[in-house]
DNA sequence: TGCAGTTCTGTGAACGTGCACAGTTTCGAG
DNA sequence: CTCGAAACTGTGCACGTTCACAGAACTGCA
């Protein structure tokens, strides 16, 4: 920065000699006005004369002023950031395309409102503690919570802090928080009925994540659709919405009920695994067994044949959740529920 | 929340009456010591007597004190956060499992060092401007940059701000920043040689993302491995590492060179697409055509037969990049290059 | 000219920390 | 008992902003 004279070698010991930033004070001096006026200009408030405005604009450009967010946050008592809390094992974060979509949808909406997103992944006990501390630190003004399970300690922390929050999916416990969902039950019923309408007689289900509302509701819809043709022995429950779980479950189901001719898988990933197991067992899809999934994620277009499924607007879920939080931040009324539309997408797997 | 008495309806106009937080001052009063002593205790410094410590501990518990991060950031001139900049179309963020893995690896390392990660996705012009403003705002102490392309405006902003940074992949331009990579060229050479060793005579490549070092290096390694048996007409370039691109490219390649009996796809997603096209064209894998990919992502285990590929330690890349940034933050020496090991994973597709 | 209303401006006080520095106590050695 | 070092403690200032408030300048109207 300064041209060191050849004789004196100045050894810089400070780690990163980042250039000191211009403050609102520097701008004020440069423009020949006061701090207050500069602040008003920056925040787009009234009562700034034309001449002052011009001088300030020039000064800002000259000194390269950018507001210091920490100082602003301190005095405004807010952070202009929203936490995105994911309650999943790391592996599923990668495997489940839905979460990525939800994150993107939320990030887009937050960006548009000039909010920042802080990603918080909770996988272990240690994470829980760390995230709780983080939330308490006042670093986020609100949170979006994805895939919380029953009796989630993080949810309790959020409630205690009275932090604006929106859940993707039903919130656990008796909380009165806002949330955004799709009609899992109705959609599951619809696609099961559609599958039945193709003439299948022995329809099974690979149910997943029954400890979450999404999983439980999909099973409920399935049961409802079949009515008295429902056979409990044709339901195979698995823990997670994963490919490998679907494959193993289908294998088990085939052993127990070789005459099964239709399968509703609780997610596309599960369905893809099931199709793999069917292929390995020499069953043709859809000729021998019809398969339907749920999500319409990237999986559905990859399978062969293309998977019939329910389109879940994942990005829209994230976006809506963000909007709910932003609404609360603007002081709008409390708990809201939003249900987004989902539709059956019929391809060739059934 | 509060049980309003029937006669007096109190209309709450303040947005969220968040409980006011205890400050270091409150703790000091409660414990009967000074602010300075509390501050020393909180930051684990020396010179706090046993009696003071006990009193402070009790006081903190009683008033529920949590340090205010904004105030701390302001006085310390840092934010304790690192930006994670992704330079990709939104769609690919979802489709490419690598990015998710890299993000997780980085997030883990940052969390362990008590740093927070802010996700910044750059997709449009508007995003570029927004992110530049964000970086200038002093909200991050450093950045991890994924998949930057040549002449990236964000990279220039980072350089101008003198912000500690680490790239995943070679940084664009003549920048002297730190970065972490794998040996794309050597690995591509290795797997191509291995493919050739299975007796293939007409080996083609679906090259992708040639405007990035990863894409260009993989093509270079391929060329190198084949030597004078290299045939330029067997190279099909595509823009992105995507499934659909792989499918279309394979189709084109088959039309131009029906005698092709081996294919190196620039990524697993591309390879999966290629296998789909081969299947549609009635070619058997590996009997008629051997296929190999790159990444060892979730795709590789899903294909049928399992894909031979190069294992890329995606989480490790993210982790290393985070460590490089953290190192610079601690004031350690400047630009470093780290190369992680990658290995050929041989399955059944070739 | 006086006066009220509006528009504009500057000043001082927060916000909640960390840090330098000055001051006080403790303690062991001479 | 004295003295100096080491262990502790408290105070004021700085960080960069917003906000309330007091006051100045400008308007239009009587």
C-alpha cells in the first residue's frame, strides 16, 4: 500500500492487513454534511436536500463506502439473517434432492428480501448444542425448519426464544407455529386410486419415515384409498426415504407376498430402489408389477420406465416457508398454515 | 400467549416482543463484579479469582446470559462467518451430488472451528451484484469458492477486498489464491488406460465443462493415455456435467461412430446418461461397450451394471478448502495448493 | 413584519462488547 | 517489616451505526 523506502524493511506482523473501511463519518466529512444526513440518505429516508444528496453520492463513490453490518445489527437489534435448519443425517442431505430444492427456493425468496441464509445441519448431539447456542446468540432473526421430528430439542429452543419460525411439514408436538405442507394424505389417496384403476388386485406399499407427518400421512392416504381391500401384510415400513431402503424392502415384500402386482413407494428414491429389486427378481415394470412413487424428483425421470408419481413443489415449499418467516418479521399475524397444490404425474411405470 | 382479561383488549403493535436479553452488565451487577471481569471469564482469559468465577457462573445461569454476537463482531472487526460461493445454475446445484458433499464437508470443518457458513449462490447478473455487496459488507471473514469460471467477477471482488479465500478447483485467471484439487489429469489418464487394457479398440470420450479446469484436465488425461490411438472424432463435448447432456451426446456419438466400443464420460451423471442412450440403442454394457465415469458419486452405485469410475473425495475437498481459509484467518502464510488423492474404483460397466 | 408550518440539518446518546490501562490486593523473599 | 512482582479488578474509550431531539432555514399567508 505504502511504498516502503528501500532502506527500511517493515515486517508486517498483522495477519491480514485488510484495508480499513470507510465509515459514515468519512463520507460525512468528505461531503461536508453530518452523519445523520448521510444515514438518512443511505436508508432512503425523507428530508435530504438535493444538494446534500449529490454531495453524498459523490463522496460515497470517492471513499468507497459500504455500511458496516455489524454496527447496524447492533443498534437495530436484528441480524438480517434467517437460519435454515435441516434435521437429517448428512448422507440424506446429499441423496434427497428435495432438500436441495427446498433450500434453493428459500434462499431465493430470502435474497430478494435482502436477507441472508445461514445453513444449520443438525446430525449429532454436539450439533444440537452448537445450533442452540447459535440461535441464542441473536445471529438470526428467524428460522426455517425442515424435517423436524417429534420431540425435537431444537424446536423447543426456538419456541423458548420466541423466534419467528416456519416449518416445512407439520411442526412436531402441540406447537402453534406456522408451517407449509402439501396434502400428503390426499395425494397418496389419489395416486393409489389411480394405480388401482389400472386393474391391480394386490397392491402393497413401502412406507417410510413413519415418525414424520409426511410418512404417516402417505400411509394413511394409501389405507384410505384401498378401503376394505387393504391388506396389512402388504405394507413394508422403512426408516428413511432412501434408495437402498426401497430396494431391501421390495425384496422382503416379494418374499412375503410373491403375488403383489402393484406398489406405492413413499418416495421416488424408494421407488427407484424397489424397481431395481423387481428387475433383479425378474419382474417386469409395469407388465408384472405397477410402481408409483412420490415427489417427482430427479429420480422419477431417471428410472426406466419413467416413474408415475406425485409432483411435489419442493422449491415452492422452501419459498413459502421463507415468505412466512419474512411476514412474521414484518410483524404480521401469528401462526399460518399454507398448503401447496400437488398433482399426479402419470408416466409408464404403472 | 398472554391470557387477555375480557374487559381490556390490549392490541400489541410491536412486531415481536422478544424478551430483552441479558448483557454482560447485568451479569456483572448480579455477581457483584465489574464488566471487565465478566468479559475475561467469558473469553477464558487469566486473572479471574475463584470466588469471582463462582459468582459469575451463578449469575450467568440466573440471568440467562448469552454474548451478543453483533456487538462482539463490531468491536473485534470480524464476523466469525465464511461465505460458500457456488457459481452454478440452480438446477445443477440440485442435480450434482458433488456440490452437496463439498458443502457438507466445508460446513463440518467450519462448525468445528466455531465458524458459521453463509451460502451464496450466483446464478444471474443480479446475484453477482448482490453477492459483491454482501462480501463488501464485512459479513464474512473469508470465502470458499466452488466452480468459478474464467473471468469471474466475484473472484475479482474477493481479490480487491483482500479477503482470505480458497478455491475448490483451480482459481481462474492468474490469481495467486489458495486452492484444493484432485489430479484430474492423472486420474483421467489412469482410468482410460485401465479401460484400454480391457481390449477396447475404439475408445471415445464425452467431455464436459471444457471452460473449467476440471473438464479440460480430464480431456487432457484422456488424450495422453491414448497417445497415437487418439481419434479426435470420437470426442463429444457438452457444456455441463449433467445426465441429459450425457444421454444426448452418446446418441450423437453412436451415430457418428457406430463402431465405438469404449466410452470415458467426464462425470458419473454423464456416464449414467450415456448408459441410458446405449441401452436405448440396443448396446449391452459392458459386453458391447465399456463405460467408465468420474466422481464415484451416488450415480455410480445406482447404474446397472455398477459404474467403474474415479473416486473423488468430495467432502474432503470441502473440508480442505475450509481448513485453508481458517488457516489464513489465523494469519498463516499465503497461497497454498493442496492435492487430494483419488483412486480408480473398478466395477462392472467396463 | 410576524408567525406558523414544513423541510432540512447537526449533535449527543445509545447499542453491547473487548481492550488498554491504572489501580488494588496478595504473597514470598530478603 | 519492606519491597517488588505477580495476581487480580475496575473504568473509560472505541467500534460504526441509528434514532430522538433541538434547532435552523425556508415557505406561504395574514
